[in-house]
């Protein structure tokens, strides 16, 4: 049965602009170019066809400007414009699990019974002949134990972190980040500096390396459920390798995170 992954429709970067952010952080652009000031109008979720990984011209890349990371297996690398490839089986598992925790008393997925959930991501680091790097997410680990939150919050505890990391390592994969659900309210990064959520701060805590990404999924597609469809967004911190664990109120001019171009690999494990 066909399954459709949709990018998030939210224009969240515009929200920061409305608060007066100019955000003078270096932002990756294609063709190795960088812009000094964040281009809010272009920072939206981009879902690319899987085949574009190999077909995008070798001259198109994003220069790496993060700090040196000791565990980094690549040197002098550059980033592929499609930074994240996700196996469709992983998207389906995240989708199904997100619906599972939103069951009503009759056992049916119900947006009125929404609860957040999430898990860790396992996979491999990839590099093509042009030295462009990306990650391939091959597995989601989200049960034994299951992390179930409330309608708009989720806490991943020490027990979950330890168990999930052990399973990823046992599978011979690398921890590539984490995911969580936004049932009915579309993928985006909530920010405790503005709206009480803490997605941005959690991304800073969990995703300090360039190969780690935060995925957010909405199995109800913004409250307009479409059969066999889900909404997905992918996000990274701007400067990987930074030591600080999260953004605070003192970072009043720093957005600190960005959208990531991603693709879903259909028919692959």
C-alpha cells in the first residue's frame, strides 16, 4: 500500500523574524556559498526525491563550518545538499507508533486522545566520491521501554536513553539523533524562550555532532488526517560541535537551529 511523506507546512522561521531576530549566524547554502544573515524566507522544510542524492551535481554542496569533533570519521568534508536520507520503513514505524500512543478507549487512533512519543535513530554515515557527506537513518528504537508523554510534552528518561543506545550499538549502527511526535500540530521546533516548549533546547542537548538530527512527525497531518500519510520535518543546530547544552534567554539574538533537506528511501532497508 502506498505511503506518502509530506514536509511540514509550518513557516516557523518567520516567527523568529516577527520577534525581531536578524540572527547573524553563518548558514549553509548550496554550491559552497554562505550567507552572513539568515534567510528566513528560504529556511523551510525540503523533502527531496531519493534519486537526487546521486544526481545532484558534484559541485553542489554545503561547506562545513562547525567545530572539529574528535569522533568525526571524516576530515575536510563537505555536506551533501540532501543531508538526511530516511528509510521508509523507519518513517512508517514512527508514524504507526505515534498513532499507537494516541488510542482511545476503543483502541482507535484518535486526535482527541493525543500524546507525544519518540525514540532514538540509528544508521550510518555516508560519503560519495566527491567527499559529500550525509546520513542514512536505518532504524528507530522507541520501545522496551516506551516513552509516552502528554498532549504537548515528552520527557525521555535515563532508562529509555540507556536501553535505546544499547540496542543501536548492538545492531552495529551509530546513534544519529532522536525523533518525537507532534500529533495534530505539525512538525516544528518549539522554543522555551517563546512558547513554553523545549524542542530547540533538546536538540542542542542531543544533537551536537553534524551527523545528528532531530526529526519531528505528525501522523495526523496537522489535524487533517490523510490515510497512509504523515508529516515530517528534520532539524539541526547551526554550529555543530559547540559545547553549550541548550539555548537560554540570554541568547536573545540567536535562533541557533535550521531546517535540513531530507529524502525518504522507498524500498530500502
